[in-house]
C-alpha cells in the first residue's frame, strides 16, 4: 500500500495514498463529524459538516471528498472550522421541524447530537418562511416527514445504490427541493419493497417505521386475549445495542424476562418456526429435484425479497419456495395446533412478532394464505427498535434482568434456526438437513463455512453422495438483481438459491438499531454463530418439538395439511 505523509492538527501521520481527508483522519484515529456521508454509496460533500482547513486552500474543504496529498497540513478543529460547522447547523435548523421532544429519534438523532456538540444555542437564528409538507404515511411499514428532512440524500443512496431500487429521489429545485417519489406519488403507489434501509440510514426522524406498539399494549390489556410473542433469530444479538451493551451480545435470557414482565402470556422463539421452515423447504427442494420441478428453487423467508421478486422479476415467481416465512409459519401453527393443544379459541390468540425487518409489517397484512379463515397468521409485527421502546416505557432496567427461558412447546429450537438471522444461514441450515435426508449419513461437519460471510454473491457446490448440487447465496437487493439478471440471461445455473433482502441478512435489517456497518454486522453475525455452536442440537429435523408437531398434527413434511397451513402463493405486482 502506497502511503503519504500529512500533518493533522500539528501532528505528523502516515496515511494511505488516494484516501480522502476523512478516511485519512479516521485511519489516524481522529474524528471528523459528518451528516450526509455513507461510505461508498453517499460521498457527496453535501452537508458541509465535515469541513476542515487545508493550508494553502482558498476556502474550507469537505473532508469526505477532498483527497490527501504528500505534505498536506490539515486542521480539523480550528475556531474557523468550529464556527463554520455551527453556522451550517443553524442553517439546517432554519428549515427543520424542531419537534425534538416528541420525535421518535429524540436521543438518537445525529442532528441533535451535533447541535449539542457545537453549542448551537439559537435554533431560530435563520428562521424564516418554510414550506409545510404533508406526512406520507400511506405505506404499511413506514412514514416520511419531509418537514424533518435535511436533504442529506442518505435515503436516496440506500434505495438506489445499496438496494438497486431507486423509488425515491430529490424533486424540484432550490428552496423547494425535497425527497419524494416520481410524480409526487405516495410510497404505497410505487414499487417500494418495504426493506426499511432508508430508515436505518436517516440521521433524523424524517423517515421512521410505523409504530405498532400501541396495538400491542392494547392487546396486553385485554383480558379476553391470549397474547403470545415470537422473537426472530437476530433479535437476540441486536436488542442489547439499544441498552448500550457490546455489539453482538447474546441477550436471549434477558429478552425473554423482559417480554414476560411486559405481560405476554407466553414467550416463544421464531427459531422454532425456522426449524419448521427448513424441514418443509428441504422436503420441497428434494421433491422438485426428484420430480422435475421448477429449478432453481429460491428461498422465501425474506418478505422484502419476495416483494422485490413480485415487482421486478415476476417470471421467477414459480421458482420461489412456496413455504411461508418463519414468522408466518409460527402464526399458522399458533392458531391451529397450539390453539387446539391449549384449548383456546384461535380468535382469542393474539400473535406478536418481534422482527428485524420493516417488511415483516407488510407481510402480516399481505398473507395470501392465512391458516384460519378470517384471521391473520400474525396480528402485528414490531421491530427491534419498537421492542426497546416498550421496555424503556415499562421502566424495565434491561441490563440488570435475570435470564429467563422460552416457553414450551413453541420455544424449542436448534442451532440451525438461530443462524437464519445471517446471510447464508438459511442455506447452511437447509444443507445440514438435506444432506442427511438424501444420503442417510451424518455430515462430517455441520459447519458449511462456504455459506458464511458478507460477500454480495457466494457460490458453492454440495456433494450429495456423488450428486453435485450448485447453490448461490446473495444479500442486499442490488446483489440479488445482479444474480437474477445472470440467471435471466442464461449465464448462471443453480439448483438452490438463498436471497436475503438486507445487507448481511436479518442482522442488517431495516428494523434493527441505528446504524449498521459491515463491522457491526460482522459482530452480530459472530454472535449468532456462537449461539449455534452452544446448542446441543444443530439440525432442524432433530428438534423434538418439530417431530412432535408432525406426529401429532401435520403427519409428515409437505403433507396436504402442511401445504394448507404452512405454504402460500405469490402475486405478480409488476403491472405488466
């Protein structure tokens, strides 16, 4: 690596050649604040918060786009720099709806934090006439309030460059510039896939998930309702971040205890349904291979990916596994087998999903095949962030809680279920089961490491007793588009494909704690693999409660009843 010598704040540093001042400063351990910057996808120098002094330059320069050079002298904290940043913040506030006390981002707002750091003490300094925008709350999963928007364009970059969708962008010009959809359509009218990546990167409260916690509180207060909760695999390694615990910490026990103290009648694990999904999905895959079914078969666990496929690649709908997602399978089992087992009328069972994904909100209301007529499989889905707010509202001191255990019979799971939360996890879990079912042999190792990692597209070939099976794994919809285009063009040949909507899989979901980076996702992913390693059972089909479910109720994987309750169909949303 070529290096150059620079002086930052009077100290000499050797930094990588070709880096920006921002990158060089971070390399040297020096913090420069930013608002619009997102590495590799939004390096536009728009917000001007990152300005620094460079000796010899005629004016302050934006550190995020200005390259370093040999012998450059930089000041990141001079009075001139501090004053410029303060003035910029005052200008941003001049068009900003200052409803900080009631804003969902109060305490985690990046704008708020910077105003505090740079001692902005007159939020009305440049106040004048402003445009009042209507809040777009048309989408099931989120709302957009342009009155709180600072035009950083992070959301635009996440939508177009990260996910490859591009349904939002800057409209109008000058003072009237605002973020919106083409032709000022509402979010519900465009091909948004509900991924929520725009929410995760927004520095303010301009974009946020629809808060469904009031619905949960209401259900918990209803004596007629038997309210049960399921927690997705990734939540156990992300929820702790909301309470300042180290990234990737496994908080399963504390989470269970917190949910009991919130008043849920039973606390269950979506990992149980993940195991069930693997058994159904693996059986479906084997049947497609044996009977000349549509290949490649593509996983259907990620509702954002499913919606993306329905909108942009409808010709591949037959390739989607017909299996419901684990969230929906859990609800279907809860309102049939569980209801019968517990002697509870299904209409009195209220199922709450705690999910890493805002698309799960869309999924609950979009099911094409609910298990009980007239009832949703899952009544409401809340994000990791919403659960954290519920815990705080209830006055529960999360970090001090003792560890609890999930209830039976829907709380038992294997390590295979836990890794669903990471990209490649569904494929690895499926392989662990498919290999043994097809070959009749235990795998030499249950760690199929070729499935792991955050690469955009991964490929592997599985040897099933002499029969090669080529698989692919992709995460993030931009990468999914690349893969699907290759398949469409006849340039790729796979039998089985895992697609996760969000970068890194569910650990990078749109409902997770703000903000995610590759390093953060890596820690969360490591946490899930540690959970997997710690469990006595690591293959889905060996879950004894799954075996009981089949023996008592479903009879066998992919049975007629299993198809009625656990499988679904999809709709062409392309408008072609």
